[in-house]
C-alpha cells in the first residue's frame, strides 16, 4: 500500500532504481526457490526501500509468493484454456505430477503453480515446464513424461489491403518525423488520426500526449504497457516478440512528440521471450543510431529500458503499472492526478498500450488521413484481434473496425474447429461482456459492442462451444477476478470474493443479491477491475439465466 | 475561490479543496473508513461516495477536488446504497461484530447495516501480543491502510506494510515478525488511527475489556 512518503522515496531515486525491487526479488526466487528474510533485507538495502515495504512487495506478486522447486511447472488457467478443457487439464496435471498447484514437493524437486495466462491461446491448454512453453494436443502427456517441447507461435496475418500492424517496423516513420517535422507537428498529426488507446479504455492517444507535453516539468517519460494480462489475448505478445522494433519506433515517436528522452516497457513475466526480443531490438537500434543521443543529428535523445513484472493482472492498470515500475506493490491509485500530469517518479508520463504505440509509425509515415481510412467503420485505424484454439484458424489477425463479429468468427477464423456451433464469444478480455451466438451480427467497434454490454477491449475473441457450462464460466471468471484483485478498494477486495462464493456454491444463485453485489462492484470500485468484472456476469444473467441457476 | 452547491447550499472553498472537506466544513456528515485528515486521501473504502450532477456514477468525495459549479448530493440514493453495501461487506469479513467503541461500529450504526446479505469467508485469527504497548490482531484488519500511512506520513518510521492481495490482504510490521522485530518506535500513531482495534494500545484494550465485563 503506497503511502505518500514511500512514493516520494522512490521518486527521489528516479530512473536509477532499475533493476527494481520486484525484479531483484524475482531473481532471488528464481535462484533459490523461495525468499528468505535475508533476501528481503538485501533488496531493501540495495533499493533504499524500507524492509516492511519490500516484504509487502514480496507478498503481492504471484512469482514471489509460491515456492519453486528445482523443476517448476506453471499451468495456464486462462479463459482460452478453460474454453478448451473446462479446467480439467489443471487437475490432471496436478494428479500426474503428484503436487498441488501452489505447492512444492518435500524434497524441493518439483513445484506447480497456476498462471494466467501464458498467451498460447491459439493452442490450449498451455503448460510452462521450466523455460519451455508447451501447448495443444498431447501437452499433458509430454509434460508428465518430462518431454515438453516448445509450442509453435501463432500465425499472424492482415485482411487489410496493406498490413500496418502485422509487418515488422523499419523506423521509416521515425526517420521522417525526427528529421523533417517539428514535435508539435507530429503531435497534431496523432491527434488528427483519432488513434484511440488499444488497452481497453479507448482514450484518445493524441489528447493524452498533449496533456503530458504541456505540463511544465523537468523530465517526461514514455511508458509502454506490455502487461497484457487479459486471459485469451496474445496480441501485445506477438508485437513485442515478433515486431519489437515497431514498438520501439512508436515509443521514440511518442518521446519526440512530448519531449521525453526516456522510455520504459513493462513486460509480463508470463511472456519470457518478450524482454529478450525487445532488448535485442533496442541494441540493434542503438547500433544503427536510432536510439541514444542526438539521434540522426536531430538533437533528440531517447532510449528505452525494459522492466519485467512478476505476475499480477491489475498491474495492467496504468497507476498500478507505474507502481510496479517503481518496484512497489502493484496497487491502484485514485485518479486524478492522471499519469499524463503526475506519473512515473512524479513526472508527466504517457502510458500507452503496446498496440497503440505500434500504430504510431504508420501515422508518422503516411499521415492521419491514410490512417483513418484504414477502417470503413466509425473508429479510425486497424485493430489486431486474436482467436482461441476452439476456432478452425486461430491466430493474430489485423482487421478493420466495423466488420461484423460473425464475419470475424465464421470467415476470418473459419468457424469452430469441430464444425459445431458457437454458443457465445467473449471479446476483449475478462472485463468484457459475453456476446451470445444470436448477437453475432453486432459490428466490431467501440459503440456497437458497448450497446450489448461488451467491448473491443484488448481484441481477444474467445469462442465457447455448445459444451460450455455457463455457470462454470461465471465461476472461472469470478475466481480470476477475486484472485487478481489488488486488495486496495473494499468493493473489489471483498465483493469479488463474495460473488465467486455465490456462483461456486452448490445452490441456486439469488438473483437479487447477486445483482446488488454487481452494482456495488460497478459503482463502488476504484478501478476498471472491480468495475468491469460484473460485465460478463451481467451478460450471462441476461442471456443464460437458466444455466446460471438463478433463483 | 471555487463555488459549488452541496445538498442545495452554495459554498465557496479554496482551490484544491476536496468534496469531503467542503461538505464537512458546510456541516454535512459524510461517513468514511479509510480517511484520516492527517493523512493523504487514499480512496480505498468507498464509504464516502456522493452523487454529483451529470457524473456517470457516484464519486469518492475524499479524492475528488471541488470544481466550479459542481452540484453535490451527499444523500444521492445510488451513492448511499453502494456505500452501505460496502460497509455490509466489511462487517461480513470479520469473525465477530466490531467492538461498540470502534469507528467501524459507529459507521455501521450510521448506515443501519443489519445481517450481511453476502456472508462468507472471514479473516483468520492471528495475534501478536509480544509488544509491551501495541497489540496486533490481524483478524480484525479491514485493510484500510491507515496504520501503514500513519507510520509513514505521521511518524516516518516505515515499520508497517500492506501484505497479500485481494481478500487475503492484511498488514504486517517489518518482515511480518511483529512490532518488536520491526522499525517501530512505539509512537502509537497506528493504534490511534485504526478504525477496528486491529492495532490497539494494550492498556486501552484492557480498559475496553473491563468496561464490557
């Protein structure tokens, strides 16, 4: 829990505080399997944080809490894996390995942990055995035989005439901007492009940049939110690992536009390949003179540091993300002040989702008009979506806004792999509503989806087949919600626990009591986690009341 | 100066004043649990929710600054309903009702909270009674963060921290080995601000016990 002086303490240390306390603790766990009081004291001494505060950090993040054996197995409990197995893979693995999730064998040889999510939703279920992520048919047998193999990465394609986000970056938009245009000119172009944030909230990126650029400050920062925690989504993973240069280019452009010379990418530890890919791309960019000082003779300095989180969904919320970057517990802070005004180390900070930043190079290269024209729909630009393993052709696909959800599911993803009918889809992550098969003609865009209690969100599309038990789905989602609550605001901390208990009980669900609880979460929560978790439950109440067992 | 209306009464406040401060200065009572006027506003308990005209939902009055022309309704039905439900949730996480003299009990009386509609798991009992002046009963902790912030913002000792997350969130002294093994300077700021007696001065705890008997 961050109190005023603790935040001030980290602020004074500023960017010198990497590796962060979170990263130092994570390394200690990786090396020795569990944290000791000595580890806490050592990290406190090294970071200048109070011992109690470091202990608070150590009890917050998944990776720091569960003991680790010589062989550490992590099983994905994301929603795509749920859609694939109804959760049976977790039980089967625990039974086969002879160790329960969250436990370590007495001899310290083996440990099992649940994780949400590994981002291999195109090939569920997914299991990480040591450094190897295996997924798809036969994964259980291979892991139990100690013969895990690396699962193939998902395919990626664009259905646009010219791909924008599915091509690796070549820095041409940045070269053009930094040598030919003023920063104000670039900022105006991004505003005009109507680029809305791709992380879920859809806030106009240009306006956010303008706030950060105009607040008087000695320093400014650009932060890429790579904490793609939404189960079922592997879009930012694809961008960070397959097109890391595109992200760095987008960050450098943001830095140029707002007058920042430092950028940070916060990546998830669930994506072990993201950080090395970004660091390699940053080294290449430095060698080519595209990051560093006086870039291309322009006088503009910019460089990027990659920081890894340690397992927490709510760290994807921007104030919690900044707390994690400062090495603290990833809890949410009330806004205002918004990060654009008072962000990382107290300085104006642009926090943008990875995909948002990856859209900027195209705008810088081709202009706002060309960007807006990518979609015939209401919203500008293109969007990456990704499909789960239930579909015939899962993968990452770049699509225009305005396309119907039915076309996405049936034509782009080829319908369900088993040829059966879709029961429902969940779009945009766990905070997104659930669209039943009867509403698939809804256009894929912000306003039409919102009208059905759904959202574009992160762009993941999880298809549920006819065999899906909707009460079990509610239980799965609320368990995730309760487990991931940061614990700061009361409605979310207690309310999600209670909502989970209501649907997990072997009894009918009292509709009135459930709805009063959902309202308390929606109107009372501090951030979108508690505020948004009721959305899919509301959908299930509206469309599947009988299956939910309402009384 | 900023002019706004609170419960139909026009008030004028200095820029930066929060809605909670303005309402209290105007004699309106807004209940709170995580708020302590000596500490920076935190916005965790959501008990101070109020209605604001044209806002999409209730707002937390402790973390919202007054704006020119704002129309605040401290009795807005949605705000009161949600705040009352939150207090109900808080009572449901404790193994037993809070002691009558505590701030939590007073707030529960204000809302007229009865039997919780959402019973369920409660916090396990765990005590640290080894410190000569301070008793720590973790099972009574509602994670309002006041003790952690008082230790930091009033005393500057940094002896306390929030721990865990979600429903298991709690508070620890030092590396959770109790007050004696922490940077605690025995100032008592944590016990003074605690709204549930999760941290209490040993002497006062004894006094309260004898009064009950």
